[in-house]
């Protein structure tokens, strides 16, 4: 590929990733609306469905969100009774996040979300796993240059 070909939109990896992200978010939106969640809230719930509890710092690191973005979102989730936020007894600088029964009740309703993405992708589960592995490898590589 010539140097000038790299500057064409259709050859830009960044645009393919951006457009894919937007398409997936649009695909998820109706299902997340049924759950009463935004996409970032869904990401928080994914962590909590798996771990049952976390800290704001841990969520921030896992989701690559700063606390200024995460804290108001967690406050809204607490108002929805999906989580409980509480200062740690060992270190009051640490805020512990625990999923509630109401938050756990959304788990079964959310099981269709990855299945819908898989069906929409027209890829096999193995291809999706491989694609995700390659994306994570790519993300790790480019993150080292930050």
C-alpha cells in the first residue's frame, strides 16, 4: 500500500474502530433502555455482576474512566438502587461500591445483550473471541505509547 493510500478514510483503523464502537452502542441502546442503563452504567454493572463489589479506584482503572466522570454516574446508579456507595472503614479515602439485589436482578435480563451482538455480527463465537483478543493486544500495544 502506498503512503497516500494510508490517508484514505477507508484505510484508517481509527475510523473503523470508532464506527464499530458507535454501531455496537446503537445496537445495545434498546436493550439497555429496557434495563434503565446507559452504556457506561452497563460497563459498571458488568464488573459488579462478576465481582459483587469494587472500589471507585478499581472501577476507574478497569473502565478507563476518571473519577470525575465515574462519581456522578455512580451517584445516579445509587439513586436507582442498583449499588450502594460507602466509605471504607479501613481507609476513609476509599469508596466501596457494592451491587444491590435490584442490581443483581438485572443480570438475567442482560444475558441477551452479548447474544444479540454475536447474532448481529455474523461471526462465530470463536471469531469474536479471537477478534477481541487481537483488539486487547492492540490496545495494550498502543497504550504503552501514552
